[in-house]
C-alpha cells in the first residue's frame, strides 16, 4: 500500500542535501550507463564480424589451388596447380563423405547485358549444395538444382546489386540475361548481407560453366575447378580438423604439391575460425562484464558510504523516534526504501541514457566490421536489479546498527 508520509519524508531527506544526492545518483547512473554502452559496442562488433563472414557456413572446409611456391616431384616453382572433377569425386567418395559439397569456378569481370544496359560482374559456377555451404539468402525464385547441373542448363541466379543496376528492381525471375555472350534464363534472386561485392554477382551450374567457358579454351582442361567446398556436418572440431588433414594429404599426394607449399594448395577449416571467433567474443563479453561490474561496484560503494553518513547524521532522530514508540522495523524500512529509491531512479536514468546513445548513435557507427550495436535488456535489468539490492543492503546494515542503540545513548551522542 502506498505510504504518502513515508515518501514525503524520503523526498525531504533527499532534497535536503541536493549536491550529495546528485553525486551519489551520478555514480550509480554512470555505472549502468557504462555497462549498457560497452555491452552495445561489444554486440555491435560481434554482429559486424558475423555479418561479414555470414556468407560461409562455419562447418565447412574450403580447398583452393594456385601456383606452386616450392619445387616438388618434377614440378617447378610458379607453375599452375589444377584440381579437376575426378579429384573432387575421389575426395567426396573415398577420402571423406561430406553431407553437402560443391565445386566452384569463378570468372572475374564477366560482361552482363540486359537490353541496352550492361556491366561487369562476378560470375560463379557452382553446384546445388553451394546455397547452404555459402549461406545464400534467396529473395525470389529458386537456387540451382541437380537437374540444372546434369542437363548443363543455361540458367542463373542473380544478386540484388546486379538486379538494381540492370533490371531496375523489376521482376527478374523468368527473364533472360546475356552473360559472356551467352543467353541465360534467370531462375532466382538473392540478397546477401555481406554487402555490395557479394550482391554484384551471379551463379550458374558448374557443369554449364565448364562446358561453355572452359571448353572453349581447351577440351583437355574443361573439367578443371578453382575451389572445392565440403561440409563437415555435425563433426566435432577435432574430427573436422582430422577431415581437413585427410583432404590436404590426399590432394598433395595426387597433385604433386610440396607438404610445406601453402600457396600451391590451401585447405581452410572454417570450424577453426568459428571456434576462434567464439573465444574472441567470450573474451569481449568477459571484459565488458569486468569493467561494468567494477563500475557498478563503485556505484554501490558510493551509495553505501552515503547511506552510512545519512544514518550517522540521523542517529539522534532515530533515538527520538524510538522514544516516541517507533519500531526498529519502521526505521529500517525508511532507510532501505530511501536507498532503493535512489539507486532505482539513478540506475534507470543511466539505462535510458545508454539506450538513447546506442539508438541515435548506431547509424553513425555502421562499419563493415561493426553494425547494429544493441543490448540485452534481460542482462541489463539483472544488473539494475543487483544494483538495487546492493543499495538496499547498503541502507539496511547501517540502519540496523543505528536502531540497536538505546534511545538514551542516541540522544547523548548529540
């Protein structure tokens, strides 16, 4: 039940020393404010990194070949190393059994034409599983199917950036686009969160890309590939690392690549990156809670000191109250409610200030590796609750000591 007299007395006590009250409230509000802002910045960094690397599933192995950097088994330095379809089939059938897999070919700066509009964009030849392996978010139509690859179909899936520039955001699914001088039917559209680079690209069946663009160069090398992507499924990080080692050993043996040649053959395990980022984010969260916790502790100590001073100043008053029949509980209640009110109001102001700063400052803080700084209200409210409890305790113990003093002794202390 609302006790009007109690709150009027608390208001009188608080306003009697405005500077002391303001400084105490500032220390409490600043603690919550710093915690909220740091938490928001930490989540902003996490969101930015996750968005940047969201185009690759964490449970994948990426295999790239390039030019040799070390001589080995008759291969000279700086000679091309080509992986072929048969290498991919051997890896996925004999060396490992990935639940999802895809080869990848790329053609930089390919010419795209739609009517009288044209532009140079990235073209990739992939297989159906690549959609999940690379996290491609479809916004219309469908992705490539196995039937498209088996039939060497001239179909493509285009990115949102390409659509805006060549199609002017009109419906593109079912229309035709000329790619490298060949007409393709658009069957789907995607919009990647990774940004402009990823969206200024298109995907076609890998088999079609090999037949049209590699076969025109040399029938002998028609089936060479640029990259292999293998899913590790539900394997543990240790088993995924073992799978990557098996893939690395097999390809180095069959392609004659020196064991120390990292440029000629690169086998990258994204599971390791995911584990590393998790450790980094955990460290950031622990750092935030460490700094925020110390700030909150400083605020709680400030409240405790102030309430100790308040209780000492009002010792005579408490003695008079007890002499007039006030119970110890009523005196303790007065001090505890005052401490809780002070910390709750100050903490709420700090919370609102932190949220406002993140809300209005977020658009100015957007970056490739930093986006959408937000806070966890559950965690912040818990911190506010802990601070309120600390304030209550800081008022309770001094008040309990004061009410234990006999009225006569309290009056003599004056």
